């Protein structure tokens, strides 16, 4: 999610190392101290925070921004994090995954972006593993939007099936992983990777990959898992 029209990307001249130089509004991408993604291998065991997810069989609109395909739900859905409801506003993917666990990096990572009535953000990250298809995640990974345009997926998608609620969860406070790299984002990254069809992922990577930001310094943050 970007908050400016400045051009940025993932290449040598406009990639993560240069974001802060492209626009004054991107300064936090370099100066921030609570940035995302991170290496989750530092997580310490803890009791789970309360999390519930209620999504719909939803119609999605796909929009190509040149860096990924953003999916906007017609009905949305609600993730309740620590008793606070957050409405689902966007779903998009990065390949390869942005969060890592030591030397382990998933083939892709889906971000379910939510916003509360107070304007706070919470993101649920789901790791994706390339395998033979078809699988539910194929519907949101395979590109359908024309370059620079939008298109309906043309069918209802069961978003609820895509969240492995039984998985252990990493939790920490971080940022958006794209400019302007705003901080204060609640992150919940699920440990169990979900399958995605090779054809769908290959089509995504051919258009957008690689589109991942490297792990950022942890600084004084605590990451928990439970």
C-alpha cells in the first residue's frame, strides 16, 4: 500500500535500498526503527493473542499496479485482533516471501491487510509453498488484471479457507513493507505454509517477481510465537 504517486519498484535503481531517496515521504523506509519484514527466527514462545477471522465467499476486484496484483473484496470481512475488529481492505502477494525464518524463505507470501475504525492497520501474513495445483490460493495469486487496469475475478472466492487458523502465529509490531513504510502495523504471520499451484505462481512471478523487501533490523522489538 503506497501513499504517494512517486515511482518506486524492486529494481536496482528504484528498489528497497533507494526508496528513501525517491520521495521525502519515503524517509521512514530508511530512518524507521520498527520496519517490516523481519527474520522471525528470534521469536519467543508466548500465549496466543485472541484472533478470530470471519471472511465471506466474496467477489474480488483485481488491480494491477505494476508491482503486484491487489485484490479488493466487495463485502470485506473482519479479523478481530486482541478484541479490536479490523476490516479486510486488500489482499496481495509477494514472491518470494518477505518474512523469513533463519535461512528458510517460502516461495511466496500473501498479505491480508485490514484497517480498524480508528485507522489502525493489522496484516495477516500467510506463507505459500509452490506445488502442483489446483489449490484455493490459485484464485488470488494468478494474475487476471490487465496491465495498469482492473478486472473482476468473475466468481466468488472463499477467503475463509485461506487462513490456517490452527497454525502457530508470529506476532510483532512493524510497518508496511512498501513505501511509505508507515510504522505501527500489527503483524500476525502464520507459521504453516499453504499450497499454491505452480502454474498460478509462475504466472505471478513472470509479471511481478521478485517483489519482496529484504528483512529489516529487529532493533529492540520482541517477536512472539504461540
